[in-house]
């Protein structure tokens, strides 16, 4: 499991993350939400070992993350970044195959895995296409397939594996946002740990088992989604007041944020200005 | 992505399942065969043409029957063979270092000649020619000529490191900064070289002229031996950085995530480029465009996978440079054209075409 032990991160004089301790358990989807610059990506970069904490430590499977070799780590956790730009004409098949760099699986197994993961992200018929010919959303799904390949190639216990997603659905259409989160859900149900940064509050409310709400490098709330999606907490984190609609029957509440209500005299001069966010 | 720029990267050969490993293997075998043919041609072609059959006989070593070597045998053994070997080494070195730099910078426009690495190596070499062996090293008995390859290597290494430090911030390399910094470094190195040329003696000046244009003339077995100790390790190293470079194409953090030792890969790649370019420049001056044309043609055929691209670059780099050298030898025979002019005449338009096709695809 991943564990932050009073880990903090400073960029020069700026504190991106104040000392923070938390365990990230396998078998659950832990979602980080918060405004831009709240520290979500900072937590992510500590967990991925991209950055070393300024103080404190990060542990993975009870070993300091700094003592892990990169190829060992690559067999246990996979990371999907926000966006990946490639300057060279790789085919979709080849990009997905890059996820198997640290694995020792034989060629026929590679072919099978790559094909299977491409099918899982709905791109089975895109394997010969060049990465640069795809749309942003399709590129993101290719990267997801690459990351899944990396996870699948490892044959150790499933609860030792982690999937880290940094804004995985930002460029996806709504259907693929859901299918991506469903993939994460399936893995978590199998016992794998998922840690994700999400901007869409409804997706977070629907898929998260645990929600960490961040603001200015600190954790505002860390709890189950039913408690985290409270109008006061969301307003404190994002500076906009949401309307949270209870759909009843144990369904995920619907969170609607349309910006501040017009105050004082409503301006009815131009229809375009009505109801728009300032 | 607009369709115009997408079309610009269409590969020439693509198999049904998106996996180009088999195609790459076939291309490697074909290039290997072509390479042997071009080597033989390079021994046969010149101001004095020697029939291929005679070249083969000489190579087999039919010397025991005659006590005095024939003229053809001398030409092949002492002039064309070392020249061919040098062409092979330099061509392979330049193409592989071009492909390596491009992967390292994640940019298809990087070329040792273009971004100043060759100019830095040349400056170091010219310094040695004009100022002679430094006083500290005189006692070791090292000659000016022996000092050239290591000096050029250090010059190339420092330039590559400087360029990388300038153009890369937090793991992201800016194309614009890289190209502009490279141009600035090349101009500065060129200016300093100019100063050295200005203070050089007439004899030194004669030695220096070929630096600016690049030439394989004056190849000897001795020179081949002097550079093979630099270029061979560089070519062997390419085998060990290929996977890492593939990972780096995804970006530094992604490379780390999939298990690449990023730092080690970068250090080896910079070392490879400095060794290969330094040694090449030391014996043949600045030969441009091989490092950009060869990897680009090959990427169109087999894709950017460095495990196949780098060995293919060795073959095609050698083939192209030997081809250019043959043109340089015969086109104005009995005089000869500096090979740098031939590669520039062929490579310049290619580079422009490349830029035009890449417009919009490379984020400058």
C-alpha cells in the first residue's frame, strides 16, 4: 500500500503541500479533488516518485519509495498522465507496447495483451493508425491502454498493484469518461488500488470510495463521498456554491455548479447575460 | 490534429496489425546487403576505375604470385580501402548520433551539424591544430594528430551538455530554444574557429580548410585506427540506450513510470553522441545533414523504435556517406569535391522539405 508519512513539498519558498500523512489502501478508488493549485498533482507526483518529498517520506509496500528501483516500481504501479505528446510517428500498437518495457513476457503474450487492452478502451480497430492522427481523446485512451498493459503484465498479487490516474478523463467524451471510470472500478473491485485526480465532481461522487478535498496545499476533508460533497465544503474548496440534488433511492446525488446567483437587481437587458458565470 | 499534418507522417510501409518488427527485420537485412554492395563499389569507383572482379581478387589476397603489387592493388589497399572504412565509420556514427539526439530531445529536427555539436568538436580540434599540444601533455609524447579525436570528443561533449542544459527545463525540451541555442553555439564556435584560423600559419591553414567543408580525402589506416576506438564503443552503446530512448519519447516522467532509468539513459546518450561526433569531426570535418536525413527516411519505413532504427541508421548512414563520397570523387575528377558540399546539396533541400511537411506538427 502507499503511505505518506508527514510528506511535504516546497518549490523554493512556496509550499505546494503541507506535511501530510495518509494511507492509500488497495481495493478502493481514492479521488483527489480541489481547485487548480490546491496540491492534488503534488500528492500525485510524490506517489509516482517523480518528486521527492521536501520533508517526511513516502512508503510503498512498507518500503521507502526512494529505495525502489524504477523497473521494480514499473511492475507494481502504472501512471496515466494528463496528456502525452509524441513527436515521432509511432503506431497505436507500438505506443501500447511501450507499457511492456519492464515486463519479460514472451512475444505472443505481448501481442495478445496489447490487442486485448486496445479492445478494452474501444480502439481495437485503430492499431495501425499513427498516434498523431488520433484526436486528443483517442490519444488519451491509447495511453490508458498502455497503462493497463503495464498493470496486466505483472503476475504478482493484485492487491500489490496500483493505478494512478492524473485527470484521466479531461479530454474524453462523456461515454468514454464513464467507460474509463468503469475500468478503474473493475480493477478496484478486483482488489487493485486506484488513486485518481478528478475535476468532474459528479464522476468523483459516483466512483470514489474515498474523497480527499484539497485547498492551498492542505487537506480540507478526507471522507466518504456522501460526506465530502457538502455544499459548504465544495464552496470552501472551489469558491463556488453548488446545488446538490438528492436523487433518492441511494443514488449518487447530482452536483450542479452554475456560479454565483445574480444578486440585487436581475439584469434582464440582454438574454445572453442571463445566468452566465461572471 | 489537422489532416494535412497527419498525412505528413504517413509511413511508407505498414503492416496490418500495427507491429512493424518484422518489416524492420526485413529492412535491416536489405540494408545489410546494400551496404556490402556499396562498399565494393566504393573500392571500384574513382578517377581510375577498377573492375569489380579485380577488386574482389585484391580483397581475396592474390598477392603471393607477384612480388611487386600492381597499381590497382596499391590504390585499393592504401587509398580506397581506408577511405571506405573511414566513410563507413563516419557515416554510421553521424546517422546514429543524429537519431540519438533526436530521441533525446524528442525532436526530429535535431542534428549534430545543425545544433552546434559538430561545431564544438571542430573548435576543439582546430584549437589543437593551431595552438599545438598543450605543455602539460608534451612530456607524454602525444602528437597533434593523436590528440585530435579526444579533443574533438571533449568539444562535442561540452557542447551537447551545454545545449541540453539550455534547452531543457524540468524535463521538457523546447524545440525553439534548442534550435536557436544550437545556432548560437554553432555561430560562437565558428567565430572562435575563425579567430584561430586568422592567427594560423600557412601550413596550418592548409590543414584547416577541410574542416569547414568536410572531406574523407586523406584517409589512412592510421586515422581509421584512431577513430575506431571512439566510434565502435559509441555504436555498441546504441544497443543499450535504444529501449531507454524509446521510453524517453513518451516524456521523462512517463519514461520513469514505465521503468526506464532516465538519468542513465540520458548520460549514455550524450556520451554516445559526443564520442561519435567528436571522432568523425576529428578526421573528416563537419559533414552535415547525414544525421537528419538518414533517421528520417528510416522512420518513414520502420517507425521510430530505436531498437531497429539505430542499427538501420548505421547501415544507411554508411551507404549514404559512401555514395556521397563516390560522387565527390568522380564528379570533378581528377580533382575532388569536399563531401560536405555533396551532403549539403542533397540534404539542404531535403531538410527544407521536411520542415514544410512538419509545419504544425512540431510545436516550436
